[in-house]
C-alpha cells in the first residue's frame, strides 16, 4: 500500500471544478493584487471565526511579523515563546531585533508551559507568543491572566490550528492578535503561501492593514515602515472555495485522529496525542512519541508509509540562535520530545484500511 501524507491531490480532485474556475476568473479579470476575492475571503474568515477583524497576508510568517510590528516590538524588547515550534515563531522576533526568551513545554500538550512563564518576565518583556502546536491551543486562561497581570500583549501563533477552540472560543479570538498560515499542507491550505491575522481591536486591525501595504494609508502616503505583505488574489480565490468545505474537513480530521488513538491505545511503548478537555484540535498533525523513532520511521518508509518529524531540534539548540547563550539541557522536556516525536499521515481522507495498515506496521 502507498499512502499519501497530506493527500493534497485528492482534495484538489474533490473541489477541482470550483477551484479551477475561481483561478481562471482571476486570470480573466487580471486583478491579481487586492482583487475582490481578497475582501470576500476576509469577510468569510470573520464569519467563520467570530473575530471582528480578519486581515489576509502573504504567509504565516508575515502574519507573525505584522502582528509584532503592530505592537511596536523593537530592538531591546523581549518576547517570551516556546523553543519547540517551527522557526518562524522565533525568527520573526529576532528579525525585528527583539530577543526571544524561551520557556519549556508541557509534556502532555507540547505547548508552552504557563507555570514557567512568570519567572522569565523582566522589565524588557513586551509580549508572549504561545504556539498552538499540531492544532491545539495552549492554556490560554493562564497565559492571558499572566499577560494582564504584567501588562503584556499576547499573540497566538495559530499556524497549525485554524478552526480549533479553547473553552468554546475559536483560536482566532483568544488573544490580542492571532495568526494563522494557509501553507498548502496546513488544515486550510491555499496553492502557494498565504496567511491571516485576527484581532478584535479596530486600531490594531487598521494598523496591520496599513503595514501589509508598505505602511500606507492612501496610495503613496506612508504613515509606517511596512512590508509588501498582501495575499495575492489567486490564493484568495482558492481559499474562498476551500473555506466553504472546511467545517466538514475539520470534522473528518477529528474522526481520523479518534481512529488512530483508538487503534493505538493498547501500544504501551507509545505516547499518544493528548487533547486538553478545554480544547479541540484542528489536527494539523497526528503525532506520537516513541523511543526507537529512527528505527520505526525506517520500517514504515519501507512499507510505503510516509512520516515526518515536527521537530527534530528545538530552537534553543539551532545554530542561528547560539547568540542567545542557551545550551543543551536548558529545556529538557523540549529536548526529550524532539528526540521521540513522530507524525503519522494526517488529512481528512485517511481511510480505515490505511489506518489499519499503518497501525499493523507500527
């Protein structure tokens, strides 16, 4: 059996006619930048998430960058986040000249451990960036409580968690600003790079809209130093089609995850995915932990089962962050998880037969 990890081809076939017609419509109109499809998408994103303002942008990375720019994060500031995430979370902090300050993760959810945050707060701390890893929001009650106590801003890195919830609220409305990614392999993906930013603050919304257009308020009149961070119209057109079916896809992801967990529950040598009772996950990944990961990964590969490691090296040990002065052993939970974590094929279309085959081989 040959299994597809993300199964993007199958999804395209499902919505092929609508998506290709939407792309052709943009091509015929030649309105490639900030076309009508972009505004339509932003309105639909607001309706789907319940956030007051949705601002589309060029990528999940630029979403984080724009969020921090809107909050005036600058050189000398400190931003608290997790070392167990994709590099964009921390890369954007460093890009603005601010200092990433790491806090270790919770061993069950793999998200930032809120009980360790306060000890890292200094007079230079300006914000906290929790990551909704693998699709599950962090413990936002505790994080927002700490932020309020110390007058800090919170940005949710929801690149993997669009459509997830915490205490019944979608992750797009859990902080001062929330971001997401529409990278093709994400739960809601476009056909290139794309992202979005969410907020309930009108002032922040207007500022981020300006920042993504080189800081201009009207053509060639610039209030801020901004970036070219727009989502192109073709990607918006693709997302407009896929968003219509996204609730169904999310439900199918839940089913796939449930079936994996049920089928693997009696495997004592595995640590399975854990979802907090307050949260729901978008299941960007189904990840488990195993001691002999490399051996298992090689066996699965020979059986035609693709896997991935998200992520093999925590950020405090990456060469580009050596200037921060961290060393091995500083964040032990992140280091243990990075050595054991393994992601199985995850998409809405994983069949029962494929799950059975994967579990047999594990």
